[in-house]
C-alpha cells in the first residue's frame, strides 16, 4: 500500500474473527473515531466481530508496518507494509 506524505485517510479495521485483535500501526499515531476507544493511539483493540474506524495523518515518510499485536498472528499473515511518500 502506498500513501502520499501528508495524506489523511479514514481506515475501517474489520475483525470477523471469534477473538479480539489489537491493531498496531508503526511510524505514526492515529485517532480512533469510535466509542469506547476515542483518542490518539498507536494500538487499538478491535473486539471480535466488530469494526473500528481510525483517522491517520501520514506525516512521517518511509516504510512502516501494520499488524495484529499478537505476535503469533502477525507471523501468520495478519500484517502488511505501508509506504508513506515516494520510495527512495
């Protein structure tokens, strides 16, 4: 995934699983838009069978990872890489 430096996006993190997943984003903070999680964070718990919306201001260029903060889940594919700005 590639986003421009300074872009602001609203993401919906959907958890269709039967357990909670803590979503973590490297390189920036995001604002959680849904109750009861309101506020600026770098990790938010996404309860089972729910969706959490976040607003992200991508102001830090580089390659950044996002993933489930349960390490075994990240190792099994619940992760991705985000390019902020143009590649070097």
